[in-house]
């Protein structure tokens, strides 16, 4: 899903508002009668019909208006209607929450999944919200990124662009709960407890600050249910029942379903993402053989999952000195939302240019010389590492790694030069809750 420190508390739970927007709340009915809580922000004084930017999340939308001044600011400045939705079974939406609900069978028209819920919501939005142009773009990070992928499987005709960011693709082989089959105990336990104790987010109540010692004292993993969860957390029970890569994990994985490119897609990954680096790379790779229209794109940034939402320079106790927000949002995320006549589309939320090229994105600390070739062309990268002394907060001498990479197509003069500074040490993990 999925990043740390609630990247993903993009929408902090507080009274909602957004200057310059009119807010409407709706309980939108799905095909099975379940109603999903949705907030809709319409810009005041808009001229002409506007497209939607639509995000679905399990993390709550009560403070989504704050995101219009942060993560979504570039879109807000361009002029969009925004819709945010609590998915089935979460917060004030009806129905039952299922972690990473597997897609329904292709022949089962009566079943519901995250794809049908996205479809039904878009159908409602374009027919019930005044002054829209019938075009919708979706995006999200981690779990909301995966929900964007689900919407791409059988998309509503009005879905014109999608940007799944840090989306998981396989929760056993490479994302979140397991890495190459190795179970991530702290993450898996705390995330499952946080998401399934109630309809909201309830962090597990540790009795100490040092969670490392808590896990040592836990003993055999059978004690998780015996002492703490008592069989009430479905996802933990699934870990126990499916310790190997069996049908359960394979049914959740994206590979069987990503057999066509349905909309222009901007996949986004972060080199330092400890949860979901595998996912976006895998999703891009699965779509590539089917990308006859050359609208499947990939952006990989030198940041962690949470950094995609933050304009702050601070990540844990490490100063990454990377502020990707401004240039990245303006010149990458907004690209698929801007005017284009390619692929038979026109107006906002047209397709990206079909030449497989992404414009260079200036990021503080990174020197960009020429456009980075992406899309159909495969690039290679080399890094030259040099070390120089630096000062830590204690005044002691330390060392920083300063990789310089030249990235481009072999034999091509088109390259990107990247340079960065990052400390070599990483602080230990202390009592905090993971998110996808």
C-alpha cells in the first residue's frame, strides 16, 4: 500500500474546509446498495466545465481540504473539482472492509470490489456534480495508489488518466508484509492491528517506548493471538494461515490482472521506499508489453514513500535535503492533467505525450542537465561514490555519501546528472505505526 508515518495521513481528522472551494458531502450508493462517504470540493467562480481529481483511501478523509493546499496544490491552481472517498468499511462508509480486497472474477457481474466501487462513484460524480466536463483522473500513494490500480482494471469510460504512486503489486514477494517471502513482523503486526481493530485507525497500545525489546519478550508468534489479538484481526490470521506463497497471496497480486493499458498511466516509485519499491516497478513492467499506445510512464525519485506528500525536508531524524514537492508536482504529476490533443482527447485530463519522454524534474540537491528518457526506452545508470567529511548535530566529524549518477540510454547523449547528500547512518525504529 503503502509508506510510513501515515504518509497517508494526508487527511488528518479535523473539521474540513478549503479556501476558495465549496464543500459537499455525499453518501454515494454502490451497485449492491452500500453507501460510501465522499467529500467533493468545487472551486468557486469557475469558468467552464471542470474535470475531477479523485482519490480513494482507507485512512479517512475528514481533513482532505488541507491537501488542496499541499499535495494537490498544483491541481488546485489549475482548476479541478476534487473528490475524496472513504473506501468500503472504513470510517463513515458502509460495508465491510477487506484488506487488499482481491479483484472479482471477470465473469462475475454481481460481485463487488474496489474496481466496481471506483466505477460506480465516477458514474455518480459525472451525473450529479454540476459544471463538470465528464473527465476524471485518479491518483494516490501506497494503499490509495493500489486503489488507483484497481480502478484501472475495468475503468469507467470517464477515467482519462491515472497515477498510482508507491502502489504494492505483491504483498508476499516484494511489498509491505513480506520482502521476498520474509515476513516483516513489526510492520505486519502493527499495521494489521491499526487497520482492523476498528473502522478508524487505532494504534496498538505498546506498554513501552522500545518496541524492539517488546518483540523480543513476545516469544513465539503464537503469543500474538494468545496474549494480544485473540483471533480478532483477520489480516493477522491470514499471515498465520498462509505462511507460504499460496493461492491467497497469488490472488491478491497484480500480475494476473494487469493485461492491458486502459488509461494513460504515470507510475511513481521512490528509491528509498522500504515498503513499496517493488510494486510500482512491477506494475510498470507488467503494463509495458501491452502499451501499444505508449502511454505507460515511470518516474523514480530519490525519496521514500512518505516524501511524495511532504514539502518538509525532514525524514525521521535524517535530513535528506530533497524537496521534490514543487518541481515534481508541477512538472510531473500535473502533466497528465494538462491540455493535450493526443490519443483523441482534448481539454484537461488528456493523455500525456506519446513519445516515452518525461521532462526533467528539478529537485533541490539534484542537477538535471537534459530530459530523462523513459517509456519504451530502457536506461542504465552508474553511480560514482565519493565521500567528504561533514558535521553532525553533535559537532563530531561524520561522512556523507555523495553519489553522482549519469542516467541515459546507452550510446545516447541524453543524460540526467544527479548529485545528492545523505547521511550513511539510519536511526532505529521507535514505537510508531506503519502505513501502506
